[in-house]
C-alpha cells in the first residue's frame, strides 16, 4: 500500500481547491498549508483528508470541505488578539485553524464523544488556546462577548441570541436557509447587537447539513 505524501497533498489542496475559490488571505492560506488535516480525520478516511469532500463523522455529522473552511476563516477577518466562539466542534480541525489565527477559542459541541476526540487531537498538535465545551448552542448561556463567531452547520433561521454574544463590530459566519438553496453570510454586529442593527453580507450559495435542532419545521404538503 502506497503511503500518501500528506505534505504534498496539503500543498495541492491549498493551490488547487482553496485559493481558486477566492480565499486569498495569506494568514488563512498559511494555516491551511501548515496544519496536518489528516491528524483530525478518522483512520478510515485519512487518505481522503485533502480531497474536495465533506468527510463523515459520528452522529451523521460531517467535516466541512476545505474550500468552505477557507471561506469561513477568511470571512471572519481574525486578528491575533481576537476571542472566537465556534458553534459545532466536529473533527476539531476548524477549531485548530481558529486557534492558530486568534487569541482564544471557545468551541461548543453537542456530542460528548466528538468533543472528547477533538480535545485529544488539539492537544496532540499542541494547540492549547482552544477550549472545547460540551454544550448545545441553542441552550448555552454566557455573559461573554466575542470578536467572532463561526458556525459550522446550517440553520434555518439565525437565532438573535447568537448576535448578543458578539462585541459591537464583531463578525459571525453562518450558512442559513432551506436545503438545497442555502446562503453563506457574514453578519457584522451593530452597536446594539440586534438583528436590525447588524449588517448582513451574502457571500456565496452552498448546502450544508443542519446543526442539531436548527432544521426548519416540516412543511405540510396537500
């Protein structure tokens, strides 16, 4: 069995997938080129770590495609002094990227086994500024305010509560809408941290699995 050259695969992922999808922020590209994505992928899928695929996790969850990870990271425009909230830890790879770009990351994961595995993977990469919390983002409570929020699954509607977790001028990346026609957006919080005081920028169309509890109510068909 041929051993995959992960370093070469990583370089090709950045140059052939991520950069052509308008991810041009050099800090984001450097992080994606430097972090071993295969270390956050289950052994059975390790040779697919750098493909343009959403890799399966437990509980029907998926690891985002590299291009989506790149666009999300770029949209947040992170500074090294920023504090970030991630909603949906998943594999822990995007958490690791956020940790490399920001000062501190709090990552919420509803599935305890995914959270535990992500903690192990982050520790193995000596990423110590990411705190993985076992929590449901829809019932989570905090008085803390973040510079950025990254949501790794889709929502039918954006909860107003999440905007209240942003500092004024903070950025939130999320995919919203109804499958298969979803929209990735960046929300920039206004001074009052209210939906009508925020600025919403449409980024691109995509289709993602919903976060647990975020799917739209089933519509009746006659």
